[in-house]
């Protein structure tokens, strides 16, 4: 393990080339992602490797000087704050008042300026920058370490040998520097208590941490299954609209991802329900306090599906695969776990922990002439996610 740990200390994230490619003059590049996945480290790496690092102004949104300097809503104070720098990098940008409007002023009125703004609380940052920066921004999402990044710095046999640990503890960068299961568990508990819930409560739309924990626990046991808002509301003794709002905040805070049902023209298809996946298996397991090894668990299928789905999403982001993602199910319970709509075609994937291949639902191919189907198992999953 120690060799692997040392190799990962200087890992180059797959998002780094995207950062270099997408930065443009008089545009804002938004770097989103969960807490503690390495956004600040990525920005520092960008500065270190930039040929003209002296032209870069790097500031943190949690400092008073930055908040005062970048919330003026007037071009002259903003110009004075930036000075002669040609690149402005703002870490934790969502903490700055009026940041969206001010970024618009900066890129509109300071010639040849490039801006990178990062933030973890996507809900807050997206609200502030969404409308003001229409047509003026690009977006990158940084995730926990991907399978492709692990393999690039070790090898396939090592990755396969340690696969079960990623299903249990996830792939937050700091975990690769911890040598004991106890340390990994404590680290994940710290993320939840010190960052995850703090960010959610700071958004102001969620006030009860216990209810949020209970909601996430319910979702943790329904991975790969349709989630009923009414059932969640009844279990939590909340109004359905409140549950919907909480789910929206959790999604925008990079804790869960919402996947809707696909439908085009088959009347029997289920379209009004959602499935939820966790951005990281370790966070999911920490929420339910279950770090048991795979051979004594009854939720391995859920862990596997969550892991494969999120690794596929990472691949889509880093390789810029443009896809609309869904699940597919009919009322008579014909279903496909993962559907991608891209390149004018439909690609259906059934995700199985075992090696047995699934039969393609007849309705899938008969209804959609442009559809394909494939089973993702432990024998072929690397091709799907790397």
C-alpha cells in the first residue's frame, strides 16, 4: 500500500487538461465539485505549471479582503483589486456577495481577463452566477479519484486487487494516504460532520440536520430503485414539497445525483419517478455506518451499481462525452439500469455484480429502432468506465 500512497501524492487529475483547455479570455470557467476532492490542489497545480504564473491573481472567497474587493458591483474598485493580472482565480467563490454580477462586470469591462471560480456548494454558486453569466461561462466538475486515475498511477492488477476497498470506502483523495480502515472511517465521518452537513445548513433552505440524515439514510437503502416522494414524506413526516426541496439541495451540494426515467412513446413506461445515486460510495456507507467487508454484506449489488454509475459519469465529464442519462422501466417491471442518449442513439446498460448476462427486454428494441443493449459485469466493466 505504501508504494501506491506515494504515487498518488502527485497524481495528475483528469480534470487538469480540461482546465488548461477551457480557460478563455473574457470568460468565466466554473470549477464545481464536492468538498475535499482536490479543487484547491488542482488550482494550485494550474498556477504552478502556468508559463506566466506572475500574471495570476489567486484569492480565497472566505477572506474578508477578497469579499470586500470582489463585491463592489462597480468596475473601478474591481479593476483596482485585480490590478495588472490577466488571470483571476477565486477559490470558494460562492462565499462572496454578489459574485455573479461582479464576475459579469469583470469579464465584460476588463479586456483580456480570464477567470476561474471554484465552489463546493453548487446550489449557492449556481444561483449567483447562473443568470448573470449566461453565455459567459464554461463548467468543469471535479469528482473523487476515478478508476482511470488509479490505474494510470499503478496498474490494472493492483486496481482489481483493491477494488473491494473502493466499493466500501470510496475514493476521496485523502483516503489513499491513510493506511488503516479505522483512519478511513474516521476521515469519512469527519467529512460528513464537518463539511457535508455544514454546507447544507449554510445554504439556509435546510434547518434540521437529523431530518437530512434520515432522508439520506432512506436513499442509501434505495440505490437502483425508484424513489417515491410520497413514501419519503410519510416516513419523515414532512410535506412532499419539503422533501422535494431537500432533495434538490442535496443534489446541488454534490451528495446525491438524480436520474429520471426515460420515455419517448411507449405508454407502459415509468417516467415520473427518480433514482438517486451517491457521488461516493464511502459517503453512502458512512451515513449508514456500514463498513463491513463485501462477503458479509447484503447490499453489494447496490454498492456495485452506485460505483459503476458514478465512474461512468466521471468518464463522461473528463472525456467530454455529451449524454443525457436515464433509467428505463415499464409498469410490468421490464427495466434497464442505465440509459445514455447520445449521438442520435440509445444505449442501454444493465449493471450486474455477477457474471451472468441479462436478457434484453423485447420492448426496448422493438420500441426504439436506434437502441442498443449491453450487460456490464465484473468481466467487462473496465471497458465501460475507463
